[in-house]
């Protein structure tokens, strides 16, 4: 019997816990959300993040900048937010317009307010086994696995995707929980055989249904981070869900799997940052 992991319900539980926690805090957590340009997908993500903040009692302040914003202008805003003691988290929605160097922006955010967990300081802490802020999507996936009671120790995990935001930190987090981790990507030779050997598959490569149902080992755990549109405009993941469902023991749907967890962990990081600011 396949179990569908209900990310929406688990994320709701986490948000409710955070709401309770915030109501007892003397400092109201503050998150600055910066969006540059008018990418429609980014606008939806930012709106969802703001709504979620409001629901748990985090004050979010949105800074919507024009697509023509210069790197210097954005750096100057970040410096102001770094100094603002009402702000405990700074989120700069990616991608940024091409005149702005993303790495430079990420490194300008003080690691203490880097609730996305993208700053090399926080990444380095994760890699060396002393995590501070963790990237929200892989952090959310680890919470999904733990709350679902999935045993990670000693398992063969295959992460498909090597982004700084998901694939790389995901591999490190699984390794920290004693999985044996293989990182694959769009140019991996014979991806099929790698996936076929996996007890845990994390698909985060951004290619519609690249992971076929019959690649999934009987009883494997399948986590789908993909958010793609197919030819008919329907939202779908990196995994052939219907096929994989026949073989997996646990699987996340798209939507309603990983997505809601990313936002929940952003809120958790922001609350944590406000607590640390004392
Ligand atoms: N763009 C896509 N995912 C993310 C994310 O988790 N954080 C930020 N800042 N931008 C993103």
C-alpha cells in the first residue's frame, strides 16, 4: 500500500506550533521580503510567504523593486535591513534580473538574518555538521521524512539535482542522518540504474516526469520537489506520480507535498532568528 505524504497537513501543524510560540514571545519576529522585477511565479511565491507570515504573527515587510534596479541599489537596501533591529530575517526572492550578481547579494545578507540558509557561512556550518540556518526546501523534506517516521540511517538515497538551494544541501542533510548519498543531475549517465537502486529518491532537477514509474524500487520513498508545467499547462513534478505510486511505500504529490513545507521552514527559521536576537 502506498502512502501519500500530506505535506499540506504537516506544514499546517508546523505553522500552528509556530503561531503558538510567537504568541508567547516578547519580540515580534520580522521578515523583510525583497522582490526585484515582475516574474509572475516569483510574485505568487512572495504573496504566499507574506500570507503565511501574517497567519502565524510574523510581521512581513515587502520591498518590491523595479526590474531595472541596480546591484548597488539592492546592496544598499540589504545594508539597511541588516541594521534594522525589527527585522530578523531577510529573504531576497530568486532569480534576480541579470544585471545583479546573485552570489554578491546572498553574501551581503548578514548570516544572522539569512533565513533562506543560502549564505556561504550557513552552508559551511551545515557541511561541517554544526548547522545554523538551513535551506528551507531540504529542511522541509527532512521534517517530512521524520514526521512520517521514515528511517534514513543506512539507506541508499539518490538526490537528482545539484542546485545550491535544494540538491546540494539535501545531500548533506541526508548524509548527516547516516544515509549513503548519490548526487545525480541532468547529465548523469544512466540515471535509470542509479534511481533503480535507491531506497529514497529526491527528485529536484526541474524536468517534467524525468523519473519514470518503473525506475522506482519496490517500497522506496519518493520525494518530488519538481514544480513544472506540462504541455497542457498542468502543474506536475519531476516524477511520473501515477507510475511511481504503484511501487513506492511513501510518495509526495505535486502540489501539496514539498511546497507547503518550504514556507513552513522559512517561518520556523524567522522565529528562530528572532529568538536568537535577544
Ligand atoms: N526562488 C525559488 N526558491 C526560492 C527560495 O527558497 N528562496 C528564495 N529566496 N528564492 C527562491
